[in-house]
C-alpha cells in the first residue's frame, strides 16, 4: 500500500506531467499548484486540498481551490482538475468584469480564494466555486450570470 505522499506525487504527475519525490510533509508546491493533505482535528481521515494559481489579462494572480475528502490518486487528480477549471473560470470572470468597468481585487478578504469586484460603491465576492455574494442583489445576479457564461465557455 502506498503512502499519502506517494499518491500525491502520482496525482501531481498525472495532472501536471511533473515528477516529485514524495515528502513527509504531504505538500507539493509549484508556481501553478500547491497541493496538501492534512488531517482534521479529532479525525483519522485526511483531506486533500488543491490550490491553482492563475493570472488574468491584466497580470493579477488569483487562486482557486478544490478539496477531496479521500486521498486516492483518482480523488486527488479530480480535485486538481477541478481547481484548474475553477481558476480558468475566475480568470474569465475577472477579465469580463474588468472590461465592464469593475475594479478587481484578486482575493476575498479573510478567505483568499476567489475575487472581489468593486464598482460604484458596490462589492461582489466571487468564490472559486462560482458562488457570488453581495449586499446588492442586482450586482449579485449580474455576477452570477457572468460566472455561468464563462463556465459554459470553459467547459
């Protein structure tokens, strides 16, 4: 039976083509991805987390995340591919909102993953899973529509 670190290295190679020597800290870090496996407190199970960094057309670097509650190679590959898809959607949303006159912050304060868009005193937080949150319902609906359009383009 392979260790979690061995399975992480295998999943990372399958997704990126890059080989890594498994490490005891259960973490692999490159310019594009940071992947980690960690144990939740008071649990015997590990969670795998993939963070995908991507740059939009203006040079802003943003991050999208995905997690799997299983540490099989297949689950880790799935989480990495989902993080990559989410990052591509965030990049597209950032570019589209920038074109529409929004100011983009490439993170969500306190969370990190996702983007915050500002325009005319209104803020919309777009999480890496595609959820849009705003105190302004019209802005939220608009952001959700942009996310859906970009998701269709990415698929």
